[in-house]
C-alpha cells in the first residue's frame, strides 16, 4: 500500500509541475540537461531533474518531433528537437550535460557525437557493447576535456555509499565473499531482448558492477552456467568468480521470482542489502556471529535517482571529467567481463 501511495504522490506532483501549477526553486548554480531518448528512463530521470534543485531539463530530442513536443510540455516547456544531432549541435542551448537513454546499439555513436561537440555525457547502462569501444570513448572524453559517466545510479545511493564507508573503515574486516542475486518473473519480448542483450545486459549489469566494486576490479578467474530461451535470449545465469582472497557469486533470472538481495561478507562481519539490492533504501550490518549490529535506512524522493542527478551536477560544476562514485575504470571492467561471459557461453550453447 505504501508503494502505491508513493507512486500516486509522485504522479500528482508531476501533473502539477507539467501544468505549471508547481515550480521548484533551483540553486543559483544549477545545470542544464539535454535528454536523448524519451522512453521510460527518459521520463523517469527528467521527472527527477524537474524536482531537483541542482538542475533543469533544457532540451529533449526524439526521432519524432511530435513525441518531443509532448514530452517537453510535461517538463517545463523545454525545447523539443525532432533529431538527436540537431540538439547536440545547438550551441545556443549552452547545455551542461546530455543524458542518453536510447537502445544499447546506438550508444557508441551518440556518445561520440556528443563528445566531438564538446558536450558532457551520462549514458544509460550498459554504456557500450564492449570494453574496446568504452576505452576509445574514455580517451576521447579525456582529449575533449568532457565528463563521461555510465549511469550506474546504484553507486550513488546512500545505502551503497554507507556500505563502501563501512568496508573501507574495516568494520567487517577483510572481504571474503560478495554475492548479488537479481531475479524477476517477466514476460519477454524476444526481439527487444535480443537487441538489448538478454538478462545479463538488461539488469545483470548491476550484479557485475556490484561484484567488481567490492572485489576491487575484474575477477582473475570465473566460471558460469547460462540458460538460453528458444528464441536464443539469455534468461538465467549463475556466475562464480575469484579475485585474490575474495569470491564473487551472481544469480540472475528473468523467469524465477526468487530473492534479489546482496551481501558483502568479511572475516569479522557482513553487510546485507534488502531486495531489490540495486535500488533498496535499507542495508543491515551484522557481526561475525550473525547478530544484527545496526540497520541503515534512508528516504528516497524519486526512487533514489535524485542522488545520481546531484552527483552529475557536482561533477559538472567542479569541471570534473569523471565521477568518483561512478568511475569509468569499473565500467570498463564490467564491459570486458560481460563480453567474455557472453562470448564464452555462446560457444557452449552453440
């Protein structure tokens, strides 16, 4: 019931904003966003930006001008564009950052065009199909002195930041185990998910990033088991990885509604993320014996996306070329690992 109340409240706020009845007073120094791709994530992040004091949506772009006009009316009557390139190249907008949330196969070219035009970029995950493309884009961003971020918003959540703080402080001792489970019961559109890369790319990227974050890099060794559907879409994964003394375990499913929790366990304690681990507002610290020590809970206004929006503003206003919370080094490790998993298991399944 509480979840539906929150959704209703958010809908009412968005409606009041779109009709100009409600306005949000912005910080004196706030940033101007451009949005490319006006689907679910474009709507979600734009609504978050609307109610943020750190930024505003200044322009939106779609391949359909009609869609862009309708979208713009819901978000402060910002400027609509009927092509991506026209927004990217419009210097009069003075955009501080462009958010890309189009299909995966379009990411590389759009990011390249933005960077070549001197635009800061945050792009939905997975940011590229492979690590070579991402390394190229990272160098281009550096050469152009532009900010480039993969939108791993999980890393910006207070739960994730608190866990990182506890681990770095040595509260749970030496990390021995990192486990992330993400399971859903979904009806798959085979064509959509073939282009998106299946469950591993769709939301398995959260689990891969979680493991590399707490194992401090790409696993040295790993094994995996995968199930492909009759339409050749990967729907289930079990992954076992090691790096140094640490072990990583991932369980993913798109047709089994099991637990979606996560844990980082050390030799003197552990931290447990409630389901769904990549978006939860609650983590619990346990001692070595398994007794609860402390629970950390946080209030999210827009599912937690507001923390990523504020992090982007922080990076832009401080002329940073990379986010410390969403580092490209980790994104590159995840892209490489995902590629290796898919290539290895293509051979097994063929």
